[in-house]
C-alpha cells in the first residue's frame, strides 16, 4: 500500500507541475491528459474543484471544533481532498448531466483517496517499516 501511495503522489505531483507549466504557455491540461491551445477547462470540473476545496475546509473545521485535533500527514490531507473531489465531482457530473464516462475519473480519485489516506495511518506506517 505504501508503494502504491508513493506512485500516486509522484504521479499527481508531476501532473500538477505539468498543469502549472502548461498554463504559462497558454495551454490547458485536463485529466486525463487532454491538451488544448487555450485555457479552457470544463466548467463542471472547475465547480467540482472549488466545491471540493470548500468541503475540505468544512471537514477540517468540523474536525477542529467538535473532535480531537490530531496531526495529519500530508498524504492523509491529499486523501481527504481526493475523497471530497470524487464525491463532489460525481454530484457535479450528475447535476450537469455530463457523459457517464466521467464517473470513471471520480472512481479513480476515490480509490486513490483510500490508498493515500490509509497509507498515512500510524498502524499502516508501522506495519510497512
């Protein structure tokens, strides 16, 4: 699981770097590897990212106010955000009546979120050392 988590983190980091660099060359890189010559990103994807960010803020706010505050590893934060993105993204796809093949991306993000979140748990980390 830890190796899978490292592969996911490396992949997402390289993808994020490519998206940032593409922006400065007036290109848009959307998952999975669609490149356009303008800065177009489908609106439902922008809404999904925006709402996933806010739902992550909501999650951490509730966690801080009502539950014990434990430190999280960065990999767990990535898992929580990807989980929110998979759920909110699925809802955005449903609401906007987008092609059902887009749900595959949400499933991919959901599976990645589970791997990343559990790879950061103390019991799992001790097990793989």
